C-alpha cells in the first residue's frame, strides 16, 4: 500500500456485489420484514415507503428492490410474517382435537388483533403454491378428523366468525378514530344514558357488544357453540346455485 493511501476501515469495506451503503451483513428477507413491521408500528401502513425502509436497513433503494419488487410484495411478506407468528404460537396438540381446533382459532384472533391495519389484506385469494397446499391439506384433514359432516361448511362458518370478529374490532377502532370519538368517554356517556332510560340487562349487553366489552369471552363462547352445532348437522346442507 502506498504511504499516502489510508486503509479502508473494516466497518465500511464492502464485498463485491454487496448492495449496501451502511452495513456489512447481507440483506435477508426476514430482516426486511422485521424492519418494515417496526416502521408500520411507528407511522402506520399507509406511510410505510420503500425509500424509508431502504434507509432504515442501511441499503440502497436499488438493493432493496432486488429483494422485494414493490410495496405490494412487501406487504404480502408482512402478512405471511403474521401467519408465521401465529404458527409459532399455536399450542401443541394434547390429544383433544376439538379443543385444539378452538385454541388454534383463539390464537389466530389474538395475534391478528395486534395488526388491525394488515388484517384486511389477510384474506386475499391465494396463490397456487406449497403454502396454499399445506393450508388446504392441514385444515381439511383436521376438520374431517373432528367429525364435521360438512367440512366446507364448517370451514366457512369458523373462518367467517373469526375473521368477522377481528374485522369488527379493527373497524371499531378505525372508524372511532376517524370521527374523533374517544372510546372511553363515549362509553361512559352511553351507559349513563342507558341507565337514565331504564335499559334492561339485554339492552345493556347489546351496547356492550357495540363497544367490544368482553369480546374475547363472547367470541370463545360463540365459537364453541358454532362448532357444537356444526357437528350435529347431518350430511351436506349446502346447495348448488
């Protein structure tokens, strides 16, 4: 090395082909998703940009696009990341298949409630890939083993109940924020008003549902009732259009 040439510090030295400007480790999809999730939590999904993501990762924008084609592809990876989180939190099977089915659906709901802005993208039509095949074989196999006489109806009912519950919670929060309504203050006003009106216990419980009070308990009770009802049905009750 010539006397007047300074050595390149190890922390800034880049290997050939490494698309980075402020990092020394290779860029991985898991890290991209983790950083994107952190940005989403900070500024919201709408404000998440590929430029901000590249800056936070310490890579060039072109380098990021070599891993993720666009924001839609990024968000799809984020949705898959939530499903992977759910897979990691599903309780181990203990021999009671019906109870395990209940616990799986409770886990799905609990985890997705942490990502209400992503959830409305969770039910897009699937790709024809190994992920979808795994879902089809696992879900249909579990429902058949549980003894549901109409597996498709059981899947529809359980999924619709769960997804509907998550959507209702997400929409309640989003719409209340849009109209500038503080949940706690409006809750006090509404129940004070109901008391003045001499509302019956059933009417009060109806209002509790609108505010999401005891949502977790009610969802589990409804889920168990639905499963019990679907198990007692005889044969395929669906009709052709």
